[in-house]
């Protein structure tokens, strides 16, 4: 099958742009440990419908996040700590998908833009509080449900999941692993939600598989760059760029 047939629009320019987006998103994830769906959704939404962009990121997001969820010996221990949050993510994403439908229209762009600005602001200025252990179950479920609804609306699953995970005072390796687990669950829940509202069929799955290679190549490059660059400086530039892109998305949606 011609790869162009799998993409909405099916032009060589669109294929090249989509591949470039996933390479860039993979680089960001390789350097800072997150950002593949965020970058992908933000940039792809400039050239295609948000629902189509969300469908494209399913396989690359799933595989890269499963890789990030290692090491396997500590997986169960970390998962138990955030299990309530994962249940909330599943419930919120499915309920949001059935309630809101596939991400589409100007309000999806507005929501995506606002989510990106909020995430960038948190990355630049946020200082997460400590979550008391006795409240982790209830708060985790609530945060997961809110994250799920935002995921269904925008295809982005970092807010408020990442700030909450940072507030658990996990060590560096546990935090990276917890994000990998949470993003994996969110990706599976998003795929289920898109399938339920008709946004994830055979052609979407094929196109998503096609984008796996550039995403993995970008992630490998990002991991190499992480050893060469200051992650702090890179993250600062990344967050500022994300805030500008999010503001543009929101303004474009409001003006549409």
C-alpha cells in the first residue's frame, strides 16, 4: 500500500511534514522524557484535524512509553503507587470520548492550546506540593479522571498528570517510570475512546504504525543529545516554544 493513502490528504508534502513532526517529537522525548504526544498534537493540528492527529500518535506513543516504563522488576511497585490514578485515567478518557466525541472543531484547538500553555507554565514556574500518602488514592483517582477528560478533548495527557506525579516525591528513576506507565495507560485509553467514537480505524492504525520509525529514530537521537546538551536549557526552550505554540492554537481556535 502507498504510504500516502494512509494519511488524510495524502500528499508527499503532508507525509514529509508528518514524519518531521514525529522525528522532532521523538527527539524531545529522548531528551526530557516526555513531550511526544504534546509536540505531535500541537504541530499536526496545524495541518490536519485534531482527531486525525490523535489517531496518528497512538502506536508511536504506546511503544515509546512502554520502553520508558522499564525497568520491569520495579514496574509493579511503581504501578501500585499510582494505580488509582490509572483507573481514573481510563474512566475519564472513555467517558470523555463518549461525551465529547473525537477531538474536532475550533473548541478542540482552543482546549489543546490552553492545555499546552498550562503545561508550559507549570514546567517553567510550577513547584509541586507534597501529596500526603493517606490522600494518594482519592487525589490520584480525581487527577486521573480530569486527565482522562482532557485527553479525550485534546489528545494530550500531561495535565494534570505530570504535576501530580511530581508531587509524589518519587526519585528520578521512579518518576520517569511512573510517567511511562501513566502515558502508556493514557495512550491505550485514548485508542479505545477513538475506536468507540469511530476515530480509529484500519487506515488510522496503519498510518500510526508508519510513524513509529521516525519517532523511534528521533528518540534515539534525543537520548544521544541528552548527553551532549544541558537538559535544563533544552527544557526551558521547549517550554517557551510550547507556550507560544499553545497560545497560537487557542487564538486560532477562538478566531475560527
